[in-house]
């Protein structure tokens, strides 16, 4: 099947890309001034991870919309939303983790109540709730509708996270934390490494999500297989004792 | 749709008028939240006065949670969702009606609470108009989210725990914006709160729209 | 005349369990059908499918000309269900419940009084909140809503349960009346002698399917 | 009595193991509470770092509320109280069993949360032994109060709103004492927390005793 | 033989409403009594009084030798109630529910299997969480608990409701058996032909009181 070939290729590319990013980031690119030794190297994975989380939630949102729209309603969009949100939660977790690791030497603390950080953490919890909702047992279609609507509402928070920095600035004169990293002058090998980071992490996202999606599909088709058996068994119930 | 909304809101408010749950239970609960959390965060007035807006909105948030739980508890017990679906009412109307009733209850609560906060924390309720506008828009947003998630969770055996989990994080930006707007207004610069107010208005519009659109699919399910 | 209920290999699931495992059934408008079968056969599920409370997984299903896979909402106005749960507002009185139900279907509330009186709910009981009624009085209230609405399709799930002698006779009367008016009735009941006398035909369910009348009556 | 307690706790924990509600829903809820308060109180570290113990205990308090609600939701729906009364179990045993199950769930939650708090607030979990002891005693007290009031509210139509109202004010002293004890321990003077710890122990003993004695009359009354 | 149930002018209230307005009644040990009356007569309230779920307001009441005003708890071990609600744990399976119930009465769990089998709950159903059962299967589970416990006093509130034909026959058998074993049974039922055949005597209730058999059968 070409589908699985594309998937395999994506996986290999993602792997190579991430490895290359690591290599470039760790050994090739220069240390930046103003950063504690070597920590700038987190630059090549931390922002891409945050980006992937956004992409994942966006995908979950889109799939949920498609699921809710009667003309395009198909259970595969629900699967997609679930798979994407799951990967999104993982990457949000990674963003939080790398951010904390970065923050410790840079700001001297693991955590601070910066709006961006807080809203990111909230996003994490928000989608944990979404996944908990998905796990509540029930009819697949019912679960799909419920979670699709939850995904719509949850996504409203994503732009809030994204804009929280600028809103904070525009609405609040003295930002408590200067997110100076944003002004860092990125050049040469650093820029290329960063770009590679974005691309390869996005590929990794695609690969992971596709796998999760396929797995969900397999589980469903297994259930469909099981359904035939279940139907026979149920019908036999009627014939049994009589 | 509006006729149905009116009918549903009337019914919910009539049940409230009879059972007095919002007045006798939710208002004292909100007061307890403010007092208690004020205590937990330390009795230091210099800490608490700036935090008064935040505490106020947390109390409102938790009360909104109770109000929505109640709003679905009065629907026929186990069959809440079945009942709503078989009722022949327009789902959008149901949504608007139930949200409207919760908004009405919460606004009364907020008025009472604001008095309390003013006294307790020595907060000055300046910029009254902005404060009131923030209350209304924020409450509409909160109630809309609450009712949507209330419907999502209703009929599930785990609704007691699921609803708070879903509601709280989504309501957080509303909380944040409302707190900021109040902070500005209380600090004597109500115009600084206008940006947050418009953000709240956006939230309210978005959530109400989602509710109107999504309540149909939500109830029609299963 | 078009069939009021028409199912073709209808399958309905709860999770992965087939509540209905391929039901094919036609019930004409104006018929009173007695749905019968052992516990767990799928009778309640069939009624819930017919009013759109359970989604159709596969097969075809149309009720009163509405395809259940497409528009369930349009159907609601014409279907009345009396289920195991009474779906009333516990805090409101019998009368208020009746009025609210009628209003929510866009009907005039004049029918509320007579319907309550018919079901023996006049006086003290009609001003009592439903949460304080006895099991049978609740059942009567739910029935009163149906009587006041007079829908085209009546789905009655063990309607006799909980009713006293007089209530049972009244219910029989009501079913006979609605048949005379040309309403369609699906009547699930384990009280077969009772039900058989009321109905035009008997549909046997077992194991989520329509079956022939079993040799040993189950 | 202890045999019955064991039976009840085993049943409750088995239901939890099957539904995973505490893990999948209450733990994230607690995290959401902490974040929410963090947001509402503003980004000012000088306010939040000293308040970290308070926030931790507020999150535990609200989670305890959910856990007790859940604990009675798994009892047979409407008939929760009837079921418990007709069960033939010793009321004191029921109380101990249900409270024990809630304590077990909350202790796991606190362990997870403590990790989170340590990171979030840059709080140093010094005096680990004192912290743990505070957790255990405070949790026993909270769970005992929760289960008593849970039984009071169970079977009432207004339980969603009544339980929080009853629970919060009574749990307040526990919250305060636990917060103080943690504050001391986090400030590096765990011995200063011992006074609070013994206060918590008194609370726990008192509430558990009340529960054991009062659960019988509580269930028996109409 | 001492009477199993002995009420003297027993009054029970719900708020200010008298559920029972002075009931005097004696039922001997080993008797099967059919309690009958119109909806809202107070039948359910009577049974709930007998197992101590409704407090006695005034009058005297003793059940199996225990005074209801003093010790209701001691009674519980010997009384089994089948009410409108099944009082089972929805998350636990039929089998787990049975075992838990037996354990909670301090009984051996060996009876669980046979009781379930007797009620037709073997196989798939016995491993299904009660929350997923049909109405009749729930009823059967609740009955299985009673059968496994085999208490001295059986309080059955409309036990036939929801059971299929086979279940009804089984129930009749069970009642006959417990009579043979000397158990006392209070049977509320609106299916009077059914119930009359099973019982030694009929008690008529109306308006919260014991009345003579009414001229017009209600
Ligand atoms: C979705 C949310 C987030 C996004 C989009 C994001 C994005 C970024 C970007 C683009 C940079 C700039 C790197 C540079 O140009 O120097 C950065 C830096 C950083 N981020 Fe994040 N980040 C997010 C969440 C977090 C979180 C949750 C934490 C902490 C727990 C964190 C901690 C940091 C730190 C410490 C730096 C270095 C800042 C400095 O050097 O001053 N970030 N982030
Ligand atoms: N909580 C309550 N508050 C006030 N009145 C109540 C309450 N519960 C029941 N009643 C009233 O008490 C009366 C007796 O109720 P009960 O349930 O005992 O009747 P019943 O004989 O079992 O009737 P049914 O045949 O309908 O089951 C009814 O008229 C009912 O309205
Ligand atoms: N949510 C569910 N999940 C799994 N199985 C279910 C669920 N609900 C019902 N069932 C099963 O579906 C079957 C049919 O149930 P249904 O309620 O339709 O039966 P019924 O014919 O109405 O029975 P009764 O006469 O007992 O009322 C039963 O075997 C039941 O165990
Ligand atoms: Mg049924
Ligand atoms: Mg009754």
C-alpha cells in the first residue's frame, strides 16, 4: 500500500531530521552570548515542540468540525481528532518540560507565573480533560459527538495562549517577565538548524498521529469484526432456551 | 427558538424560586469560598486587597459550576438528556433558556458578593459601570460554557467529577480577563479595562454561538 | 396507507453490544402492536430507537415517514413515549408539569386540566410536586401528558406496571380510544392476556430480533 | 466493624480501579485548580511563592469534595441512603470504609500534586517527614468530614449544592492548620509545624470519632 | 406463634403529609399477605416502615420481635426488601453485586452462583455491570440477592413488574417455596389474580389506613 509507504518514509525522515537537529544543535551551532553554557541549544527543540502542540490541537479542531458538519460526518474524523489531541498533549508536556529545564538556569526557577507558561499548562490540563471525556465509555457515535464539541470549546483557548504574550504587553504596561528570547538574533547555522527542527518535529507529529490514527482504525475494525460475532451471539440468545 | 428559550428559562427560574437553592446555598457557598481562600492565602491585608478581584472571580467561577450542576439536576434525574431530547423544544432554545436562567442567578449573586468584597477587603468599587459591564459579559461567557459542558456530562455516571474538570480550564481565560478588567477598574483606571472587556465580549459571543450551533448535535446524539 | 414504523435489518448498539441485531418490522398506521419477548430481548431498545433516543447503527429505519438516520427532531412532535423513567420535573407540581409539557410541544394548555382529571389526578394530587408522588401517581402523570398531547405514535413500555386496578382499566380504555382515532401504538408488555386483548397483532422479539412465536411461550 | 470497613473500602476502590475516575479526572482537576488560582492571583511571584502551601491545600480540599461526591455517586443512584441502610453493614464500618477509600485516593493525588507544586512554586520540599505526616493527618480529617456530610446530603435533591456549602466551612480549620504546618516546613523550620500537626491530629481524631458515633443515627433518621 | 409484623395505630409522616394514618395490622410468622389498594394508598410506605426506612411517628410497631421505635438495625439482617429501586451497584457486575450483598450480611458467598443461575442470570449477563442491564434483568438481580440471602421477612413491592412470563412463574415458585420454609411475605401487587393465588390473606389499604374490602373493587 502506498499509504503505509508514505507513512514509513515520513517516519524515517522524521527520525533523521530529529537526529540531525540534535547533532547540529549540540555540536555544530555556536554557543550564544548571554545564555548560560550551551542552553541555547534548547532553542532548537523547545519552540518546535510548542509549535507541534498547536498544530496538533488545530488538527483536532478541524477534524472535530468536519465530524460535526453533517455532510462530512465520518467516524474517521473522530479518530483523527483523538489521535491528534493525544499527540498534542504529549508535545505540550514536552514543551513544559523543556521550558522548565530552560527556565531553571535562565530565570533561576523552574516555573514562573508568566501568562504564556500558565496558559500552556492550562492547555495541557484542558486536553487531559478532553482525553478523559473520550475515555468515558459509551456508544462510539455518542462519544464522538460529545468530544467533538468539547474540542471546539477547548480550541478557543489555543489562540489565547498564542496571543497571551502580546496581550499582556498591549494591555499591561510592565510585563513581569521579559520574554527576551523572542528578540534573539538568529542567524546562519542557527537559523537553519531551527528551521530543520521545525520541519522534523512536524514530520514526527505527522508520523505519530498517523500511527495513532491507524491504531484507532484497527481497533475499530477489530470491533467491527467483533460486531459480526456479537450480532450472531445476540441472535443466538433469542434462539437459545426456547 | 426564543419562545422556547423563554419557556425553559421561566421553568428553571420557577424551580429556583420554589427551592431557593441558589439563594440559600450557592450564595453562602460563594461567601465561604472568598473567606476561606482569603484565609488560606494569609490574613495579610496588603496581599489580599490586590487579590480581591481574583478571589471574587474564583468565587463566581465555582458558583457557576454549582449553578450549572443544579441546572441539570432539576432536569428529570437520570433521564436529563432523554427528557430534553424528547421535549420537542428547539435545542438552541434549550441552551439559551438554561444559560439565561444561570446568568440571572449569577448576576444576583455577583451583586451580593461585590458588596461583601468591598467590605471585607476594603476594595473600592470605583468605575462602577465598567465593573458591571464586565460582570455581565463574563457571566454570559461562563454560563454558556457551563451549560454546554453540563449537557456533555449529563447522563454520564461520572458527571460529578467530569464537569468540573472540563469547565475549569476552559473558564480560566474568562477568569483571567475579568480579573484584569476589575483590577484596572479598582485601581481607578477603568479605561484600562476596556481592552479586557472587549476580550470578554468576544468570549461571550464565541461561546454562545458554539452553544447555539452545537446544542442540536449534542442532544440529538445517541 | 404508509407504514408508521418501518425497519429493515435495523441494528442498534450500546458500546459494542448489539441491542437490536437486525430487526425488520412494519407497523401500519392505526395499528396497535403488542411487542413481546423475554427480559433482555430488546423491547425497550426498540421503542427507544423509534423515538430516536438510540442511534441507528446500520440498516434502515423510518418512523411516520421520517428517516431516523437523517431527521430525528422533526419526529419528536408526533411521538409520545412512556418509558421506565417518567421524565417529569420533580420540583414542579403535576399541573405545572402538564402545562410545561404542552407548551414545549407548542400546544394549547387547555388540555392539561381534563387530562389530569381523566387520570384521577384532580384535587390534592394535582398540586403536589411530582417528587412526592407514589410510583403509580407518577405513572399516571406521565400518561396524562400523553393523553393531553395525543401524539400520532404512542410508545408504551410496560405501561401497566405500577397502575392499580382502576388505572389499568383506564389505560385499556385510552388505548382503545387512540386506536379508534387512528393512532399507532407500540405496546411492550409482559401482561400478555391483557395486552393481547388490546392489540391487532403481536410482534415477538428475542435476542434483539423479531422471531416467530416460540413453541414454549417465553 | 473493621471487617465491614474493609469490605466497603474494597468495593469502593474496586469501582475506582474500574472507572479510573480519580486518576483520569480528579488529578487533572486538582492541577487545574492550582493553575487557576495562579492566574487569578496574578503573576506576582512574591505573592505566589509564599502562598504555595495554601494553593496546594485548596486544591486538595476541592478534590476531596469531588472524591466524596463520587463516593456517594457510586452508591446506588437515587437510593444511596436506602441502600446503605438496608445493607446490613455496621454504620461505623461503612463510614470507616468509605473514608478510608477516599483517603487512599487523596494520598495518591497529594503525592502527585506535591511534585507539581515543588516545580511550579519553586517550593522546596524540605522536612519531608513532617510534610508527609501533615498530609496523612489532614487528609484523614478532610475525608472524615466529607463522608459525614456526603451522607447528610445523599438522597437529597439538592446534594450538588448542599454538600459544598456544608463541607467548605467545616474543612476550613483543617485547611488553615495544614497550610501553616506546610509553610513552616517549607520555610525550613519543620519543628515549628509540629504544633499545627498535633492540631491536625486532634481534628482527625475528633472527626473520625464523630463519624463513627454519628453515622448510625445519620443513616437511621428518615 | 408471635406475629412477624405487628402495628398498632402506626403513623408515618413525610414532612407533614401522613403516609400512613394509623395502621393496625398483625401478620403471623409464615403468612403470605397480599397488600392491596389504589395508587397512593400507602402500600410502599407500609413496606418501608416495616424495614425501618420510614420512621415511626406515633403508634406501636414491631417487626420480628424488634420494636421499630428502638432498634431498627438489629432487624435488617432478617428483612429483605424488593422495592421500586433495585439498590445495586451499577459499576459492579451481577455476580460482584451478589457477592458483595452476601458478604455485607455476613453470609457465605457460595449461594451467589446458584441464586444467579436460578434467576436466569448465568453466562454473559452475570458478568455484565448492572448499569447495562435491562429493567427486567435488574429486577432479577435484585431478586437473586433476596434468594441468596433467604431472609425471614420478605417485603415485595410489585415484584412482578418488569419480569417476563418465565420470570413471573419463577417468582411465584419462589414465593411458594419461602412460604413452605416458613418465611413471612408481604406482597404488594396490583396483579390481584396472580397475588391472590399466592397469598394466605389480603390486606386492603386506602388513604393510609387498613380498610374493609371495598364494595367496588379499586
Ligand atoms: C506554547 C507555549 C510556548 C511557546 C510557543 C514557546 C516558544 C518559545 C520561543 C519561540 C522561545 C524563544 C527562543 C528564542 O528565540 O530565544 C522560547 C524561549 C523560552 N521558553 Fe518557551 N514557549 C512556550 C512555553 C514555554 C513554557 C511552558 C516554558 C516553561 C515552563 C517555557 C520556557 C522558555 C524559556 C525558559 C525560554 C528561554 C527564554 C529566555 O532565554 O529568556 N516556554 N519559548
Ligand atoms: N416525600 C413525600 N412527601 C409527601 N407525600 C408523599 C411523599 N412520598 C409519598 N407521598 C404520598 O404518600 C402517599 C402514599 O404513597 P405510597 O408510595 O406509599 O403509595 P402506594 O400505595 O405505594 O402507591 P402506588 O400503588 O402508586 O405505588 C401518596 O399519596 C403520595 O403522594
Ligand atoms: N448500555 C448498555 N450496554 C450494554 N448492554 C446493554 C445496555 N443497555 C441494555 N443492554 C442490554 O441490551 C439488552 C436489551 O435491553 P432492553 O432494555 O432493550 O431489553 P428489554 O426487552 O426491554 O427487557 P426487559 O423486559 O427486561 O425490560 C439486554 O440484554 C441488556 O443487557
Ligand atoms: Mg424493557
Ligand atoms: Mg408503591
